[in-house]
């Protein structure tokens, strides 16, 4: 049985963690398979958006604790999280049930997060004598306010879907039977936008978060000027004037 199921359709790549018997806990093979899927998203011009989800009653409970005791576990975070850090195409996380540890870190690395009403989120590494190894200490305080982030990190405590929405951890909370359709609806809207503009938008936003404002606005101007010289920029304006859908070339 494949530990990760990858399906492509209409510019979207669905990446589903497929270890429901252990609530999608990830071993090294699983982490690497997810990283491979994101490599494919980045490098395939026909793919525009990724949607990551989990099979069964959990999104992902994090790293497989039994596996992590094995000699094969060394360096298990070395591929996936750096790959997601440099990904220029959007990823949407579809979250149901348990989302903990390395699962939460994958969700934090996504651009847009949608969860079900029964979802709950935690960073329990501290209860194992660890700290997060997939950038959770850095991403969580950048997504939610510092106080709640530190409380989650220090205590290993969990928050429910309504608290996740209130704190800004998730964009939408939906009934379970609407989870994937909501994610696909968002992905479809993204695909209507110019591909180069979406990629440069992500790059400038993510890079700008770590820059002083004066430097970040210069980066925005640089990317703006670059995009204005592309064929898609001209096509977008022409399509608007002609009241038709644009035909993007990613050029």
C-alpha cells in the first residue's frame, strides 16, 4: 500500500497521507514521498496548486514515534520542510480530526488552511523531551499571536477548530462532507489567476515577512516591474478589455 497517494487533475495535485491505521503518523518513507510530490508540483508547469490531506479520521498526528527510535530515523526532517520552505506554488491543507506535531508543521507550511469542525491542533513535542524539528517554533508564532503560540509550544496543549479559526490558524471551518470541495473551490479560483503572478506573489510575501518594510517594498517593486514585462501581463489587460477569460502562457 502506498504511504502517500498522489493524484493530478486540472492543474491540482492531491497529496494524501495514507497511513490511516496509525492516524497518518509519518515515517521517513512517508516524509520523502510527500517531499517528492512537492518537487513535482514545483517543477511541472501544468500543476498550479497542491492540496494536502490525510486518509481516515486524522490529518496527521506527526512523526511515527515507534519508527523514530530506529537507526533509519536520523535526518528525517531534512527534505520535506526545506522543500516546503522554498515552494513557489500555493499549497492548501485540508485538515480533519487530529493534526499534531509534524502534521501541524506541514499545515503551518501550507498557504491556506481549511479544517473540519472536529479538527484539533497541537504541538506535543515538548512532552517527549523534544522541540519541533519542522520549523514549528518559527512558523507557529508567525501565524497566530505569540502568547497562544508559546502556550501551545510550552505545554503541548491542543486547540479546537473554533479556537484555530479565532486565532487565524485556519481560513475556514466546514462540515466534514464539504472539506475537499471547499479546498478545490479555492484551488480553482487560484488557477484562474496568472501563474507567474501567483508564484511571484508568494515569493514576495514570504520573503518580505523577514525584511524591514523599506527593503520589502523595494522587492515588491522589482517583482511588479518584472511581471509588467511578461506576455501574461499584456494578455490579462487585453482579456479584461475584451471581456473574456485570459489565456495564460506563464511567459
